[in-house]
């Protein structure tokens, strides 16, 4: 749409187009690690909802891009800058939402709930595509019949602006969400001492002997609290310092797997023009409106074929098959279909290409795209969960940024099939690094941490 509003239908400048695509992910890296670290340091309640406020503000600023005042290049830079701000908010939502859910979930349903939360990304993609088609249809007369192509400027602003509805709809709930008991306990702020104090107040009429016994019990609990608090303080100060290999290999695996996944996943999904061209929906012919409408239709086809089904198969099977199995088979199956697309890129029929691409998207989402989100929220103790999740997610978005910047130049220099082989390699290495991860179904990382601390004490 920006092509027709700013450049009379010509392509956007390559460097600015890459920056525009990568802008949100650049912000996400900052938001994921920053919000994740702060969520462990200050609590989820302090931060939850603030990232959504940032998303709302940045969305409004993106909508306000003064295309009639700035030059075309200046408009892209303005929009890119506020997409970075938007990305900081979006990035912050990753560790915060994952931690908020994991802190409260029962073990036997934790993976299902996390996968379900992430699956709504698929519905968001679908609704976004539908909204685009509907708004474009409303503009058909003025753009297509009257020839006022510049009116497309209103289409993208409305499409972006409608996303504020769910944002405002959930803001109050986020801002008023109480801190979880599990997080309080992880910080040495459990309510056991409050129970003792209440018991003492209720038993004021007891004998001095009874009172002495209660006081002794309170002192013992307070002593345990102090030890827990000191331990928590030590770990908060150290955070990732002094990490043992058994811990570091898990963090390394969650970071590398997410990084490798996003190189392939965003390499495909940030450059869907290649896919749309293969299935005949790249919008190369017709009026400006017809071209845009065809591209929007192609986006819906892509979303329906793989996005939503893959997510929900994961939701239904994650507790039965386990996260490790789903992630490994997802990487291997996605690699298989990437290899087919790479090897037969110029020979596949449109129908064959659609089938292969649909399976590729399906196994991305019934696979690593979902489990890389779930794993850090389940494998790390509450005390470090948000930080580790944010760091893992940030590594993923670094992979997405690399794809956004180098995909087009690599495609021009070595060809699309060769780039798809690179994505195949990423999937294979992702499967290998997944072997470093434990299965987390029914595993309570806080209990694991407690046992490890007892080992050190011995």
C-alpha cells in the first residue's frame, strides 16, 4: 500500500524496505530482554499492562505518519522509528504473558494453556488478513472506479487502527492483575508468616507457655524466611553469573533453537511476495486496487492453510506427545518441505507449491514456532523465568532481523532455492540443539531448583 501512496506503484527503496520490515523486531529484542529482566527484578504486576500501553501509544503514532508533509523516504523513516517503539511493547509481551500464565498454571495443563495463548497469534493473522480485505472492499469505488489510488493511505491506517480495539479491551485486566503466589514465594515473600501472625493474634488468651511455643514457631519460620530471602537475594544479584553447565546448556538450547527457527520462519513470512508469486497471488497485473486485493487474498490462503491448524494441533497434543518430541519433529518436517521447495522450486506446479508450503507452515506451528515460546516458560524456575524467556525470545528476533535484512540481497546473489537450503540447514541444527533440552511435561522447575540448592548445601 505504501508503494502506491508514496512511490506511484514502484518498489520501496531496498534499504528502507528492509529497515521497515525489521523495525518491529529490532524493538522486540529490546523489549523482550528489558521487560523480561525487570519482570523478575520488580515483579510481573509492576510491569504487566505497561507494555500494552506502549503498544497503544506506538500504534497511534504509526497511524499519524504525515505522508502529505514528509517526503516518501522521510515517511518510511518516521513509520520505521515508531514501529521500533511498537516492537518494544510487543517484545515485552512475550516474557510477561508467558510468565504470568506459567506462574498460575497447574502442571498437567501448563503446556496446553501456554500453547493456547500463543495460538491466538494465528487468529490474529487471520483476522488481520480479513480486516484488510474488508477495508479494501470498502475503498473499491474511490480507488478503482474513480482512480484515486492515493486514498489507499486511509486503508492501511484503518487496518492498523482497528488493532487498538483488542488492546484497549484487555488493558484494564492487565493493569489490575494481582501478583501470583508462586512468584511471591520465589522471592521469599510467601504468606506463611502472615498465617503465623494471625494465629498468634487469635491465641492471645492462651497460657504463657503456649504463647512461648507459638513465638518459638514464628521464630523458626522467620529464620527460614531470612535464609530463603538471603538465597533469593544472592541469586537475584548473580542472576546468570556462575551458571553451571546443566543450566547453561538449557538456556543455550532455548536461545539457539528460537534463533534458528526465526531465521527460517521470518525469512519465509517477511518475504511472502516470493510465495505469492509462485501461487499466482503476487498482484503483478491489474489496477492498483486489484493488485492489492489479490495480495490480501493470497495472505488469507497462506494463513488458513498452515497457521491456525498447526497451532491447534499443538494445543491438543502437547501434553500427550511432549514439547521435546513436537519441537524435534517440527524442525525435521519443516526441513523436509523446505528441501522439497528448494530442490523443485522451478518445477513445482502452483498446486504442488501450495501443498508443500501449507505443510511447511503447518509444521512450523505444530512444532518449534509454538514450543520455543512454551519451553522457556516451563523449564526455568519462577525466579529466572521472565529473564530467560526474554533472552531466548530476543535471540529469536535477532534471527528474524537477519532474515529481514539479508533475504533479498541473498536471493539476488545466490537465488531463492539456495536461500531455502540455508533455511533447511537452520531446521536441522534446531533439531540437534533441541536434544539438549529436558522434557518438561509434569516437571516443576521450582522443585528442581530446590533440590539442586539442597545438593549444594550438602
